[in-house]
C-alpha cells in the first residue's frame, strides 16, 4: 500500500510543481509581529483606558483579536526576552540572562552571561523561511555582538536596521546604523521603519511572509517629534496636579523596592512625560502605517498580527518616563511592572474580535503558536519552553497544560532591580532574592501591586513553590551570583 505523504510535505511538493499558489491563505497566513522596546503594561489604551498616551492603532489589534491580561516576558530586560521569542526556549538555558552588554556588579559578581544567540538555534524566522515564507526583520536586534549573529544569519531574508547596538544613537536621521541607510535630515526612525515594512508588504503580497518589526521605541534616548511634544505639553497644562501631589511616589510608597545597595528609589506613579507620550504616539502611528498597508493590499484577512513588549515600562531610572501603577516596579525588576506586558494576538478566522484571556502566557509561547497557526510542523526539541496558544485563541476560557511560569535574573539591573528568581503558580507569585535567599509571596488576584507579603503567614505555600522553583533551576542549569575576590559568599539555592 502506498504511503501517504504528510500534509506539509505534500503542500511543498505541489508548490514545487506549480500546482499550488504561494500566496497567503487560511492554511498559509502571513505574520506581522510587532515588538515594542520598554513598553509598559499600562501604556496603551487597550489595557488602560485612562492612559495619558494615545494609542488607537495598538488598540485596533486588541479589538480585532485576543488580548491576554497575564502575558509575560521571559525576563525583566530586553535581550533575554528577544532570545525567548526567537527560540521558544527560556534564556536561562543558554545563560542569556541579561541584556547583552550588562555586566554590572553589586555586593557580588553577577552570573556568567552568554551574550549572543548561537547560530545552531533553529529560530522562528528559520522555521518560516524553510516553510516557504519570505522573512523580514526591521529595527532593534540586540542578539549578537558581531555581524555573524545579525538577522540575515538567523533566518531573515531582509534586514532593515538590525545590528549589535541596543539603543539608537538618535531617533532622527542620520541614524549611525550600519544596516539602515540615512534618510533626509530629520527623518523619524519609527516612521522610516514602518515605511520600509509597508513597502516589503506591497512587494511580497503575492507570497506568504513573516514580518518582524522590532521597534527601537520607546527606549531611551527620550526624543519626540516637536509637534507631538508640544501637543502633550498642552495636554498636561490642562491636567494640573493638586497641592501635595507629585508624579513620583514618596519614600514610603517605594520603601520595599530595594536597589542593589539597599537604598530606596523614587518610582513614577503618574504618566506625565510629554516626550515619552510623543514617542508613544509616533510608535502607534507606525503600527497604523503597517496595518493600513495590509488593508490596502487586501491582506488583513490572511494575516496574523502579534503585539508585545520585551519588558516592563521604565519607571525607576534613566528619566523614569512612564508609570506602571497599579503594577509594582518596572524594567529591571521581577515585580509585575517589570515582566507583565501588553500581549495581543489577532488570528483571522480563529480569534473572535475583542476577546480577553486571563490565562498566564509567556514570550516563549509565540514560537509554537505561530507554527501551529501557519500549519507548519512543530519543533518541540527547539521550542522546549513554549506552549501553543491555539486552544486559548479558539476559547479563552479553556486550559493550558502548564503548572508554573519561571523567571531567573541573576544580575544587578541598571534600573535598581535586585538579582533574583520568581515563580507563578495560579494566582500566587513567589520572588526569591539571590543575595541573601529572602523570599516574598504575593497573591496577584487580591494584590496586583505586590504590597502584602504573605511569606510568613503561608509557610507551606512558600515551601512548595520554592521547591518547584529550585527544581526548575536544576532543569535549566541556571547560574547564580559569584563571590568577589576576598568578599563574602553569596547565597546559593
């Protein structure tokens, strides 16, 4: 009896014989993935109707698909989360646990840092290219120190601007970017990247494509277009603070938010930064430019759209431009403000418009989810830590076969965050500090701001969750703080 070819091999055979179109279809949908740098959970209207910033185009994605309220980054800083999206693996497995130039020390030396995404990783882009997709990267890469690790070596056919450097020297041309030609003087980087992506869509509208727009926005340097900065200054003038109010919290409000030297840090508690607001609107306009290109080319119904941030909003240093309240902390912290992100998926024909899912999900889940949605065979040996979310996209009230989510940050963040690990199980989240082994336990269902530490009142819960967290450390071969010459020894799990 003749053997039946697997469906994906049969489709590739038909394509090679010219018997099946390469164009996008329900079985071969296009993918547009928006990743925004340093965007906070409370920054966009879909998650915060009272946001100071105006984000109608980001909100379009939420209205068209599913908005996850418990969507998490793998790490509170950028490179590790980017690594997790591209590989479907937790960044602690390869020791890619900090941004790739971050080696700050504190009382102890940080854990060893692997500062590149190795070429033997089977990236998400490679999976799509091998399935016959045209692949395009635009924006911030920050996943390797030299050109041999840049996007075109990791599965992308086209690269607009992706290289080693994390933040841009300027958001206005000239860009000083080895992978992005300068435009007219004063050209704005978000709009330039959007224009290049829109042109890519138009040029490849007759074949399936995977487009990954990784904004440099809204990372520092804080630079907005003059017209939008003026707009938000005018908006602020109509929102005066009452006597005694401030954009920043008092010492008491942040007394538990200890920095690397034990000092407290002021944290922004109100969104009142006109330059950041201008950057937000420019990013949102760029999202709109790309979405409009899909519509002009008749591709909206054949295109999956993803939207996420790589870590929480910057609220405790470097200008502290945004507020994540009611979430605690921000970029560089293991509190919710550092790891909970806007997380949206629109999959036409599958997701109902405007649905909301409360199940905890993470950045590793995009890899198997997108393969599943595009009818590309899964690669379970690669995306070890991701789960396909297709069942949740069909029914947001269904379940996902995963007990826990984990975080591991054995570094001293630029933003004041302490080295530590964390685990979430159900509504409970446990944070463990690596300097001295102290733990904190929070019930996120009743205490989203992580203000009430339950560790002393629920020792059995602490014991169980800590045991599971330590088992996970061993599973991924996690690394920890190191002793300085002649200094004290750090705590070890």
